C-alpha cells in the first residue's frame, strides 16, 4: 500500500478512536438525561393500595352498553367500532352452544398482577404502577404493538391516526398503544369511582364495583369475601385486578 | 493453487441499472414509511385485531434468513469444512445485508419511529425485543469482525474465534426471534417452546436458499465461472434443510391436532381458513417444500442449474407463505376468552379477524428487500467478497471434498 | 510501541485537532441568542401576572420541568390539575383565546419553537386547548400580592378570563365553557 494510503488509514483510525473515546462519557451523559431519573420519591400511588374491580354479570344487562358510553365520554373516545377504532371497554356476549345459556359482561384491561403486556414491552412503557394499575407511558411507547400481541384479553388498542380532539386530562395521540386505565386521571385527583361504574349505576344496574382490594373495609373487598368470583382465563395465573361473578 | 478473491468491475450499464433498481426500491419503501408516519397506520391494512402485517412478514423472513445466511461461513470455520471457505465472505455479507433490510422495515413500521432512540436507551430486559436490540447490533458486530478476519491476513488467526462467536451469537438471535412468538401465552398459534428451534431450522433453509440465489446470479451476471461441484454441495444441503423444516412443521401440527383444545385452530389453518389454508398447503407445503425437494433430488432436474435456481426461489416464496400463515394467521384466529363458549362483541371477539394487506405495507416490505440488494450489489464492487472463480478445477485440486 | 509513536501520533493528532475544532464550533453556535443584533421570537404570554417561575428560568428549564413531571404524573400519580407544573395548567394559562390553542401560528409554544426550529411533539398527544374542567390551581390568584405585582392589574386579568368578555369567547364552545363560572 502507498504511503498516502497508509497515512490516511492512520488518520482515520486516529479520528475514529478519539471520537469513540470521547463519545463514551458523552453517551453516558446523554443516556442518563434520556432516563430522566428523578430524586423526588414523594409519590402518591403506593403499594398499600391495589385498585380492583368486581363485575356481577347476573346484573349486567344484555344489550346495555352504558359502561362503554361512560368510558367513551370520560376518556374522549369516539365510540366508533371500526376495526381500527380504539375500544377500551366492550360488552361481550357469551353463550354456551350446548346448553343455550348465555350472559354478557364488560371486558377491559384486567390489570393483571403479572401482566404479559408488561413482560413483553421493550422499553418498559407498558408498566404496572405501585397501586396495581397497568398503564402505557405514552412518552416512551414506540408503537411496536408487541403488548397487543401478548394480551390474552385483547384489551389494548392502537391509535391509527392523528388525534386532535383529545381531552386535556387524557392525553392520547397517534402511534401509541392504550387501554383501560381504571380512570387513573380521576383516581389521582382523589376520586374513588370509575366512569363505567358511574354509568352503570346511573342506568340502575349496579353491576360494577370498584375499589381498593387491599382495604378490607371497602365495598369490593366485602363483596369478594362474601360471594364467589372468578377471573377470566384463570389458568393463566395472572391474578387479575378485575373479577367476575356469574361466569 | 490459492483461490483469489476479486472485486466486481461494476462499470457496466447493467451493473448500474441493477444497483439503481435496488435503490429505487429503497426509495419507494421510504416513501411508504413516510406516508404511514404522516397519516398513521390507518392507511395500512393492520387493525386492532391484526396488529402485525405484511411488513412483519417481510421483516421476520429477512431476519431469519440473515441468521441462516451466515451458515455457509459457519460450516467452513466452526465445522472445519475447508470446501466452504471461499464461500464464507459472501455468506457473512449477505447476513449483514439481510439483517439490515429486516430491521429497516421493522423500525419504519413502528407507530412512533422517531422514538427508536428511546428503544435504545430504555430497556425492559424481560422483553425479547429489548434483548434483540443487543442481539441484532451484536450480530452486526460479530459478522463485521468475522469478515475482517477473513479478509485481512494480519488478523486471520482470529478467524476461528470470530466464527465461533458469530455462530453462537446467531443461534441466540434466532432463538430470540422464534421466542418473540413462542413466549406469547395469549395466542393459540404461538405459546410453544417448539417455535424457537423451528425458527432456527427455518433460518438454515431460507438463509441457504437466498445465499444460493445470490451466488448463482452474481456469477452468472459477472461472467465468472462457478462449477457444478459447488452448486451440488450447496443444493444437497438445502434439500436437507427443507426436509428438516417439514419435519418441524409436521411435529407442530401433529401435536396441535392431538390436543382437543387446539382443534378449532388447526381446522382453521388446515381446512377452512381461506387464504391461510391456501397459503399453508399450496404455498408452504407444495411450493415451499415438496416441489423444491423434487427439483433438488429428482434425477431429471437435480443437475439442472435452472431447476436448482427455481427450487431456491420456491423455498423463498414458501418461506414468505410460512411467515404469513404464522404471523397473520396466528392473529386472525380469535382469542378464546371463554374456552368452549361462543363470544360476540363490538371488538370482534369470537370471529375470524379479517386482514387485507395494503399497498403501502407491501412496498415497505419490498423497500427492505431493496436495502438487502443495494448493500450486496454495492459491497461486492467495493470489497473482495467474491472468489474470482469457483470452477470445478479450482475447487477440486485444492480443497478436499468430504 | 515505537512504531505506534512514530507512525500513528502525527495523523491521530491532526485528526483530533480537526475533531476538536468542529466540536467547539458547534458549541460556540449555542451562544448566538445573547447577541443583541439577533431577532427575538414574538412571544405573547396571554395571562397576566407571572408564570409559575420567572421567564429566564422557564426559557432555560421548562423542558427539564416537563421531563421530570411526566414521570411523576404517569408513574407516581400526581394530581395533574393541582400540580402547578403540569402541562394542563401551562396550557390553561398560555392558550391564545383567539384560536384556543398554544400551537397555532404565533401562539405561545409555537412561536418560540418555530423560531428555534425545535419540533414540539407534546401536543400530538396532549391537548393544546385549555381544560374544560375548572382547575383548582390558578397562577394569577396564587400570585396576587406574593410577587409585588400590581394586585389591581392581576385582578383585571383574572376577572377578564373568568367573566368572558365578548372578544375572549371566540373559539370557545359550549362544552369548553361548561363548568366555568360566568
């Protein structure tokens, strides 16, 4: 090889070597900023609480979708049911083909204790908060939809187009995944009911209980202690926060 | 006589036409990605029920083939078969190119492609996708190192450790790719430990098919000599891999057919799933496995270069069909919230989820193919990836035929 | 080792020098905002009184505040309406009453960001319109008397917002006005 090529080789190697050495601490600094680590740990959501829901399907009326309307209104959803429309909660009609027996129930994110969606999220955007609510941190969701593949309840929706009419309390936008949040914006304000629960009560069915599973004096805990209830897909051992009576 | 490696001349109109063609394909893919990013995924056929579509079919195929393309080099270095040594540099190049193509498609399909940096700085290490960030970048690194040890005499003594490293690494990578699906307990099509080794075997088959295609085309178009000894060895190996894939598919479906709870899913794939049934039997089995085996081994066709070329092409098409059935068919079949019961809802519970691939998705996938083509065509002109001749006389006298 | 020094030192040193020059030029470019002959963006803060922090602090650090508070909001569950640094309260004060937004042309966030050519992605998800729910937090009321600003002027602004004179109503729908005292 000629002297010029030799010189060029050493020049480039020198530049790359120095750039690589310099970029190590710079990269570390950048990484730490991106992590945005906070020292403030005076948090409000704590593990002393676990939010849960109990749905009495014997009171759930076939054909009624008040809970869905309530959720749509609270969270600024369109209420459309096209294949690309987000649905945080839906009414499912279940019937036994052999016996003819049937029931209906609302299905939403089950806020599992061991959520498969949290396991598979590459960035950790899908996470379980200290108080048991499973959420998507839309700041770091990259929209890969792996959590949607992983959810056994098909609870998650992807936003397929730009959103311009979102509510201020419920930010949502194109390219991220979302699901039922147990009305976290209301919970964080100190309220203790979800929109679907309020809507169901307004309709007179009183099929939805919501409250702190770790508080033995909450209405939901008393109901759970007194009456038998089941998870959907109990064989998966996910210990869901949402339980049903009469399924 | 030592086999010499030489860069392609790459000055003919045909060469520039070929390179230009790949670049145009890349640009079309980028345009599609821009459209998806601007208007949202609403312009694709993907929905809340079928969340991964054609881009993922292409991308997973390319990523699986990338790992398998490195096989030829591994046989030379790890298994010590000197016969394959001249074939090794192209193998590593193709591996890098295919992985780059697959990753391009995956990253451009993200709902928020602008957040790829977030994916590289925030990790949830229980997620296969998070491991993949390291597995894929590590694969690039290992393959590049491997190529360096093959091309630079000063470091050729590191060839064996580099080869071993690349081999182990790509087994981890492909296990990860299969486990993307295998770890999903939610879907009846996945949720199986068999998927990881099946993907490994599929990678052997697809990777070698792509390698053989590229090899034959490169030598035909650059007017270099390639003898039938090389082609015969490679096509025999391909036949073994195609048969091995068939075995895994057989075990997968036989096991599913044994479980009563899987019968509905199997009936869907094997009998009344419409496009999925057609693609399984027609695409994956007949075109992708049976026909290539006949072409590769039947006395009438096994010596015909055209037949072998066709067999490789069919394996690739069959592989794409297999990806479609696995990825999209697996999502089209509804989830069982209440096993044994009939479900209906506004969110398409209990019904087969319809999916029609859109043009933007197909073009995005083809854009990834363009990346592969552009990298390979450009690299063989820049560097000495291709032996000057792989003629029988050159191969036979120097290397032992085992 | 000798080979390293004699053959590598000179080219590597040249390369490093050029790299350092490029990096320092890039760094020097950051300081152009302070020179007096550079045009400033036209930023109108709609609400009177003060912001939660002073202007220079906000100019330099609002992005850090947002980065920190998005973690406390999502992961720790801070009450967004009461948190003075929440983006909801920023928008509530800074939205331009003419188009009810912070991202329209010439509006609060957009004017600076367009000038600095930094894309705002916040409002792809966050509403750029003021919240319909009355917020327990009011920058103006909490600042009355505390900062030494003329309390009369502050009250005028406060009343103007809450009493909705004609020119501030444009762009506000009935849904937006619901719940706000008139």
